[in-house]
């Protein structure tokens, strides 16, 4: 699990990213996510597992989403979870963002939880694992080549964009492209 804090004005939020693997009921969890958020009083996003290896990007996208959501002039949606999805996808089109980010029909993903405490986030993760029949997994076991290939395809990152990005390797280039798209969302609001 990867944790970080988000400070906005006088409010402090805790964010946690957990890897979910071998989920027998992930689609059921996705269908009930809004009700679960309300019950557990936390923001919950289930996203594609491939995004899990881009910790810096996840932190930036979540931070921007929280800041934008709490600024009525920048907010795109009425729910923080959707604001996070929009920031992760790098597009203002909500349906496109959901289609790119949410892992429908798959048995793996990452859970992004934002609440007021790490303890609450841990409780939410336990609840999600139990509800979806998942096992938390370490991100180091992910095949990086396949992840990069899939993210490039899903997020429609062109070879030209990758080649124009200064980076030490392909993983860093992809992450920088994702961060750049997230930045464009923030400045275009």
C-alpha cells in the first residue's frame, strides 16, 4: 500500500493506493461503489492496475483532483471520485475518462481511497478486499513491459509524444506524458 497526504487550505486528506488482485467480484464492487463511498464516508476509485506503477503521477492527479474539487470554479463534477478519474484520464469528457480508467470486466485493479485518516483508508481497503474477494498485491510483481504497452494504448499516447518527452527510460516517459495530460486538465478549467 502506498500512502500520501494532500493539504488543501486548512484541510488535510490522506490518500492510499492499494493493489487488488484475483478479485472474484470486482464488477459487483464497481456497481455499488457510490453506495459504499457513502456508507464508509470515503472517496473510492477503482482504476486499472497498470496505473499503480506510476506513483508520482497518482499523487499529482489525486492532489489536483482534490484541489479542483474544492474550488467551485475549477470543479468538473459533483463527486470527488469522478474528479479523480477525470484527472487520471487527462480528459474533461467524463464518459471517456471512465472508459479509460475503470477496469470493467477485469479481475485486477488499484483502489484509490481519499479520506480524513489513514486508519479509515485501511478499513476501507479491508472492506473492498472482502467485498470484491480480492487479495492485495505488491506492485513489483507487475510486468512493466506489458503495463507500458497497455497504458500507451488505453491513454492513446503516440510514439511522437513519447519521443518528444525527455526521460531516462520508457516508464519515465509514459509517466511524464500522463502528468502532462493531467496538467493540461488543471490549466484548462
